[in-house]
C-alpha cells in the first residue's frame, strides 16, 4: 500500500507559465489527525486559477510542484491513529483550502477537523461542488455580517458558483436578496430566491438598489466601491476578492511589511466606507468540518440545492480550470474521477 504513486494535477512554478499538468506523485502519508480520502469528485473555484499566478504567494504556503484544487468528495480509505469521528468506508466532503495540499488527485489528505460526512441525498459530484462556496457564504453572511431576518444583502453575480449558494443561504436566514446577472440568467437567480434582480447589461446596480444592510464582494473591479452607495449607515461589506486589509494580515500572522502593504491596498475602500459609516473587511475562507456538517443538514433538508454548470472527467481537469476561468459558468464546475 505504501510507496505507491497517484495521478495529480499540479503546477510547477508561479507566474505566466506555471506548467499545469498531470504528474505521478507519491501517495500521501498520514499524520495522526488526518484521513486519506479516495477522491471521487473535486469542485473547482476561481481561487484555484489564481494560485498559480502567484497572486496569493505571500499568504498561501505550497511546496512546488503543488497539487491544485481545494474541494473534494470521496471515500475514506485510511485514518490516522488519533482520528475518532471517521472510519474507512465513510463518504465525506471537505475543503482543504490553505492547508498546503490539493484535491485534484486520486487521493487527498484531509485533516479530521476539516471533514464532514457527505449529505446522503447528494452524489459525489454534487457534494464536491459545495465546500468552498458553502463555507465562504456561511462565514461571510452568518459570522462576519451577522445577517438577520428582514435585512437586505447584495450578492452580485448571482448565477456564479458563490452567488448561487449565497443567495440560498441568505434566504434561509430570512434576508432579502439583491443580485446582478445577465439577461439569460434572470430566471435562474429568481428561482434561487433573489428578490431584486438587476440585469447588468441594461442597468447599473448602484442606480437601482437602495437601503442595503450588507454587501458580499464577489466581483473584481470597482463594484465594491460602487456598492457603498446602496448601503445604509452602519452596514457591512465583506469582500472575498480583496483588497486585502491589515486585519487579515494580523490574523494570518504576516510580517510588518505585508501588513503595511495590505493596509495601503485597502486604504481607499476603507476611507470611502468610513465616510458612509460602513465597515469593510476581507474574508479568506477557512476549512471547518463542524460548519460543513451544519451546511450538510441544510442540503439534506433541501433548504439549499447544489447548482452545477458542467462536469469534466478527471483527464480533462486542466480544461475544466480553463473553462472556469472564462467566468461564464452558471453554478459550479466539477471534475469527476
């Protein structure tokens, strides 16, 4: 069993030519608190494409060549000596984002604290589509924004991977949801529960929406700055795409220089937010099996349904990342082993 190799999709270096491709790597060995999972499906996320560019190099630790992918669903084949909650044969799902390893491989190592049992009503592809968007939405809306019933939250790009999940979670929490999408996806986001839908091909959202309590920053460019005008006094912006801020640097225990740089990067948005008495923060999702278990209950109760755009076979994982990079998917892109 030991010393065997497995196929994994890796990148060899940061920058313009990361050399993404399949290689044979040693099958991982387990620490006492880890599970070895045979991966049945891996969900893709935009950050999987950003990591090889080197954009997050100061804050994410990888040993190169590094396996790509953050989300997975599969079956436990081995457990470390201290693991108590899982056993071989269990079907699990997890995000292993920021844990130094990747999920687009035949096997993956998952710390026990990051894993959750797969919802029984979902297949592996559906389950693999959930962890990062589910945990990000949970940590942003429930924890950071403390979204309450009756409040209004703006979730731009409602038809995307994060949007399709976040809209459903916000509705479950009793909030009203505003979103943006293109003409062809209006029906999809309304079906997920969006209350105010702005077709961005016809209108600018900042001219239409008013009186919001929270904004989830999911779109690059100046959308976050524009969203300040739709917010009430005392409301919150939680950004998933930056700019990174000093609080994030402190939380990651980064050095003084990076803390200073992130402070500069977020200075403009902080200043604009302060004028309107709005708080801005950057959120980096962290894996959490307990939260994923709660999300799993919502999926089992069908309060939230996975939205999947396209499934690629394992051999075409590189093409799947390229497809995701085009930014046109409705819901999630998943690689199936």
